[in-house]
């Protein structure tokens, strides 16, 4: 198993020596409608994931819904960056659990009220963390640092420019 702290140090040193190495176009995710509301997501390394909606929305719940994947991305990205920061500081974590919650109003996605956003409402991230050799203040600082550096969370808080290209085939 790779040492996370050492890997981060190597990568940080390489990027510090040549900042252009830090810039990258991220790998795309592609969704294809399978049937009903079921979609298959695929990635460049043969990743596969099926999404679906709940029966109340016309789906079959054969996979998580896209909103749950957003919350999962927020939770797992935050947990990953916390673990990376802890490793860089030499803090061995005993427990790390991150939960992401949002609220929504179905009138938005259903188009029942144009004044209601289909987007998710307030985002709440909850972190449970422990480490046998770190003080609560150190753990709080690790979590706060990670919150400021989590790519998914930062993208949700300060959305990037978003474009839409339509190709009718």
C-alpha cells in the first residue's frame, strides 16, 4: 500500500519545481440513457456506474440518483483531502467519517413552479474524526484546511463557468 504522505511530498516537489505540471484537463464522465430514467456513467479507465431515479419519479431505483452522487462526491472528496492533509502532517487517523446532506424541493425538477430552483438547498457537511496522537484543535485545523482545499466542495461553493453544447444526431 502506498504511503500517502510520501506520495504527496513527491508530487508537491515535482509541481513546485515546475508549476505547469499542476494544470490538467480532468477526465470526462459520460452518461448514456439505458432505459426509462436509468443511465450508465462511464469513464476513461472502464469505470461503470448506473444511476436511476426513485419509483415515485418514474425510475426503478436500480442505482443511486444523481443528487446522491453529488452528495457522495462532496463527502468522499472532503474525506480524501482530510486524509491527505493528516498524512502530510504525520497524523494517523483513528476514525474519519464525512456525511454530506442537502435539501430539495421537487417542484423545481418537475417544473411545477418556475420560481423554485431544481437545485439542492443548503449544503451541510458533518465530519467525525479522531486520532490517538492529535489534539482536538489539530484535528479541527486539518478539517478546516481540507474544507478550503476540497475540489468538489470548492466547485459547489464557487461554481465554475458552465457551458452547454448540443449536437443533434
